[in-house]
C-alpha cells in the first residue's frame, strides 16, 4: 500500500519535517509552526477516517475534551483544521519517549512518572 505524501507546508504555516510514527488514526510529524516560530507535532488524520461522519463527530468531541485538559505530563492541543481535504491536529512537542514507548518497554508507567 502506497502512503500518500503530505504537503511540505500545511495550512500555510506548519512545515512538516520528520515522520514520527503512524497509528490507527493517522501519521504524526515533527514540524515547525512558521507563524509562531515553535516546534510542534502535527497529526494528519487518515483520509478514509476523516470522511466517515461518525468518526469525525467522535474526533470533534475528543478534541474538545483534550482542549480542556491541563497537566504538565500532557501535550497541549494547539490547533486543528483542514488543508486541501487533509484533517490535522497540532499538539505541543514534548521531548522524550512517547507513552507508547514507555509502556512497551516497562509494561506499565506509574502515574507520578508523568507528573
């Protein structure tokens, strides 16, 4: 299966640089927000999923909940949008291992480790 190459710059401001990984919902990229000159993570939502009304509704609800969450161990939601039919989510770039990597390596992560 051929992966579609995303645009180099998304929404006229997010310069995609390095593919970080793929999940069931899409592909994450390290990027630079050229407007605010800061490093971010941009997740490009799978086109197939984005076209499903039920998924789009669940994603919208989840993003609203994430936007309300605040914890120093949680990457903040910075932006969402669509560019030429590509749905995306922009989050704060947090240095270090991902939760997925920590769990795979240690089988569990104590709650206070992210605090």
